[in-house]
C-alpha cells in the first residue's frame, strides 16, 4: 500500500511539473506577441520632417509616411507626389474579380524630400522724422510736444515737416529744427555755439554739416532737465519777438505700426532686389547710426547681405578712364567735413587721387567719424557699412 501511494505522489509531481513548463511557454509566447505588435505599430510611424533654413534655401528631409494632411507650420514645404490606390490592376482593364478575392488596400500618400529654393530680399527701413516721432517712447513724445509748443508760441513762427526733420521759420529765415537721432530728440538753433561755451547748456557745434549751417547749435534733449534748458534756449533765440498768444496744443502723434507707416508713405523700404514672391529680411539701419565707427564694428553690426540695400543710385554718370583710383575711408574722413559730398572731382582737387584717374573705388580702413555723401564707382562691403552707419549715403552712378 505504501508503494502505491509513493507511485501516485510521483505521478502528481510529474504532472505538476509539465503544467508549469507549459505555463511558462504560454507566458513567453504571449509576451513575444505583445512585443512584436508594439514594434509593428512603431515601425508605421516615422519622425516628423526636419526643416533646415540655410541662408537662401529651405531644405526639407522627410521619410515616406502612411498619413495625410501633415503640414509644417508657416508654409507647406512638402509636395504630395502620388496618391496610389493599391489594387490588383485587373479592375483597370475591365476584368471581373471574384468578390472573395478582392482585398481593400490602404491609400498611401508618399511625401518625398523636396528642396524649395527661396529667394531672399534684404530691405532697409528709411524712416521719416514724423514716423520716428510716432514710434518714439512716451518721454521723447513729451519733449517733442513741449518744445514744439514753445517754438510756435512766438509770433510768425511756422513749422514744416521734411523727410528727416521739422523746421521752424519766420518768413524765409530758419530759426530752429527738430531731429530724431537714434532714440534722442535733438534741437538745432540759429545761435552761435561759441556763445554757449562754458555755460550750463553744454551744446554742440554742428556747423561742419551743410545741412545745419543755418542752425549750427545742437542740443540733445535726453532728460527732463535738458528739456527745461532747451526751452530756455528757445527763449534766448526769440528774444525781442512777441508771443503769438496761441493756446497750448497736444502735438503728440499716435503710435502706428511700421506696416501702416509704409502704407502712409512715412517709411520707405530700400531693397536689394524685387520683393515679389520673395521672403523679405528687414533691418532698421537708422537705429544703428552712430557718430564714429571702425571697420570691425561695422562688420559686426551689419551682415554683408544687406550692403546691396544700403547702396543708392544717383543721377551722376559713371566715370570712365584707363586708370582706377583707390581711396580709403580714413583718408576721406581726414580730408572732408561733416555732410560734404565726396566725388572724384573733389578728390582730385584735394590731391587725394592723381589727375589722370578715371574712376575710383572706396575701401574700408581705420575709422570714420562723420556723415559723408560719397559718390563712387565701386565700394568694398565694409566701406558701405561704415558710410551708412555714420548717417551718410553711398551712391553709385546710374545704370548705363
């Protein structure tokens, strides 16, 4: 009897062992099926498009995907090459296909890599005085309002806007100008700068510039104290002229966006090519203008791509001759005054180029510390930057 019980216990152990092995195998099979399913689902999804914008082109690298209606934000950069309904092909030939043999195939949208060439056009803002006032901060607008009211409080004074300033005259005589440079309001007065030497006003002499020859005293209105001093200078300027009795007027101009100012004609866009069907890259050079600049500073501030937009064509004919002259910026700076025109004739008259030079090119070197209007046949990129960043103009001859 004991032997029989031992045999039964042995048989039970074997059965339990077999069941355990079968259970393990089933678990392995189930887990393997789950892993394969996850891998299949992942293999059906591809990474999103990689968009790389490099200088003048947009490159899109993308793998085929089994999805529709995927777009890249901002613009569609891929092209739907084909929508293929996968069938056995016999339907297109009119052959009958047994219903049971017909299988519905997925509709595939294949998106291939597309290289979209994009033409960039660099544009420079040219803001008028009125546009600068409209987009100025509240403090500058307050100074402008105070000083304009002060200037117009005298009998016979009339104001007039030009592109870069607002002038105040009695008859034909110019008494004052308001100009915005950078983020500072500047008052120019028909006073002798020397008369203000060693006074609290600390005015500057702007007589080197032809533009300000009639109003050679420059006073930068940077804070409320200087605003009060500017009002005192106006009182000194109009000493002996009767007040007009005009009531105080709010001359603060409301803010407008740059796009609106372009539509109003108060901001001009200087472009280095046609802007049609092109992406526009804009820069406000006026915000970068300074009184002195080096070659390294100019190159650091403005990319070479903007140089074409900074050049201007003007109505002078291109010079022709056998000999080409080279003039460096620092040479021009040392021999010309603020606001003067630099021409081939002027260079010859000053002995800076030989008399037999027929045309010349301006190269960057050293430092430029004044505004100049340069008329040359050719420039280096850095030379153009230096001229424009000090408030001047780089002119090319009209195209022949």
